[in-house]
C-alpha cells in the first residue's frame, strides 16, 4: 500500500469523470475534433507518445489549457502512463469549467497494448 493515498485520490476522481477506451480515443482523433493531452512528464513524452498529442505535464495542465482550449466545450481527452494522473487532470479540468472532458482508461500502456500507433 505504498501509494494508498494517491490510489484513493484517483479512485475518487474516477467517480467524477468519464473514461474511454484507447480505441474510442483513436476514433475521436480520426474525427479531428478532439484535443488529446498527454499529462506525463516531458521525458516520458519524448521517449514515445501518441501522434497529435500535446504534452501538458500534470503539474502544468491547468496553466496551459486555457491557451489550447479557449472554448469550454472543446472535446478534451487526457491520458498518462496508466490512467491515474489523467483522471486527476480530467477532474481538475472539469472543475475549471470544461464540459467535454474524458480520460483514457489504462493510459499509454493500454494504447500500446492495443497496437495503436506511437511516435517519437
């Protein structure tokens, strides 16, 4: 139970947000109307990331989002490595007034496991 408090925080956030699968995320990206935000740290993002994703690390997403999405109804999907940080980010964006925010279940690990494309 090394991260028990973090896990509780994530579980609480997941009750307040909508999660979608990597496949649903890929379909949203193909439509071209969705902002995909990778909230992993910059070194994680530089190693490999989802094509078209913007990297706003978990510590800066609330600062950077207002320039990237001026319309509060912009479709936004957050993702991280495993789904915890992105759930927290999605909940935070909702508290900021964004009305169409989802978190990708399973994060980048699930994206890769589904055989979806990545880039450097």
